[in-house]
C-alpha cells in the first residue's frame, strides 16, 4: 500500500518507490517509465535532498513524483481522480483529446502548469495522442491477420481444439466473448496478446510519463514492429503448411496435448 504498517507516514507515500511496488513490470511499467523520464532523472540526482514532509507543491519539489500528479497537494486517495481516460490499462483506443474528455485534458494541463506553460503541456499531451494512434494502427493490422486466419480455420490449434477456457467455451481470445490470455492458446494468438498487453500499452504509459526512449526504442514502437513481423511470419507459415497439406491430401487434426495442461 501507500504506507507501510510500521511507519504509516505521508512522507513515505510521497516517494515514488512506494508506488513502484505494484506499478511496475512488463504489462504496466509506470514506475520504470517515470524513472526513465526527465522527472525521474531529476529525482534520482537530488531526491535524497528533498524535504518529504512538505506537501506536494511545485514550490517544495523540483520534479513531480507519482503522488504529485495522481494525489495532489491535498493527498486525495482516489488516485483515479487524476488519470487520463480509463481504457483497460491502454488496451482500448480512446480519443483523449475529444470534446467529451475536455475536462480531464484541462485538468492535466493545469496540473502541469505548476512547472510548465499550458502550451507546452498541451503539446506533450497531443504528442501522446498521436503516438497512441500510430500504435493502434499497427494493432489493427495484426488483428486483421488473425481474424482472417481464424475464419479460414488455419489456427494451429483452433479454439475448439483447446481445453475449454474459464467460461467453459472455446472462443478465440481476441473476439467478442473471448478473454485475452497467455495460456491455452495457439502461438499466433499468444504473439498478438503480447503485442496488445505489452507493447501497445507501453506506448501509452511511456508517453503519459514522458519517457521518450520507452515510447519508441525500449518498450513500445520498435518492439511492436518486431512483434508484427513475428505475427506475419507465423501467418505465412500457417498458410504455406495448409496449402501443402491440401496438395498432398493431408487433413490435419490438432494434437491431443493441446487439450491438456495445468490451467
């Protein structure tokens, strides 16, 4: 939690390491992305000299930490009060610059005005929007490939050849009624789930925390490009194998081990 049981001090909750206990890891690397930003680097260089008993105010801290942006000076414990727009951790595309979300966008610009001009803050948020849009363009390309293979019955194995999912059914995990999962799926489905859960969300979260390298090189766009190539390569192999099997009269039946596992 935000306070450990032995101390229970606001000064502890204000330090970013506290948030990093949970908000880290490949699928929600907020701590790592913030740590790689200019804000995080300023904290790394001089954070040990700050007076953490002071309230979260720009006059007291030279760079924002998690608590400054998401809790504010009054220590609002509803951290979702200061978020962009909830979209399952970045897995759904949302136009955060749309008029319906103007109040949230204005609130973020106001938050950034503690240190930056409103023009600069608005430009950074617009850049985040554009980076997210590009990532979902790649994601839609990947989904189109998978849906095409699924409709042609070319997954190996097909959902019906797997052990039942947690609902007791056999729905493709990326179609309505399915659940994105990392187990009990074909290889190409696993590649796609990694793309949306790891790389697409990384673009959003890295951009929101202003970690430029992570948006592109380390976690987001570049790894996503590689993942899309992997998906295309797997799709190519599945189609070629299917063509060869038809030519020689083989009717492939999924191996029985796909129906078993410690799920």
